[in-house]
């Protein structure tokens, strides 16, 4: 097994493992393990220039495996998480994982 395969395995077996950091959620109708990080979105927003329109009542960042999520999401597109609709504010390809920041105008 090569280094890249080991990283991909660790993503699922450690970082996204529900017994470690992850939790199962419905993302666009599919059950997948993600890690929601409310504090990281605060840190990242301090460092980046505000490029979004409006103020969101709720904003959070989550990590998801690239192979679970699929195609890299477009900023501004809609996503559904656990039956609630959000707008993608930012997305970063972290190498086999995506970190996706979403916002909701509803609380």
C-alpha cells in the first residue's frame, strides 16, 4: 500500500470515524460521515477577505471525504444537510478531503 492509499484509509478509519471525530449526516440525500467544525469557520473567516453577500444566521464548516462527496462543489450552489438547505460560501480541496463552509439565512 502506498502513501496516498494510507492517507485515504486514515481519512475514513480515523478522522471521519463516528467513534472518533465524525458523525453520519444526510448530505444531498446521501448518508455520509462528516466532521462539523463551528470554531474553524470563525478562524478562517478572520483570515480571508469577505467575499460573500449578506449575513448568514448560521454558518459552519464541515469536512468530508472527496470520494464520498463526489465532484468539487461550486461556491454559491445549494446543498442540503439533514433536510435543511444551505448555500456554499467557500470550498477548499484539502487533498482527498473537502472543507466546505455553508451558510443559512434561516436559523
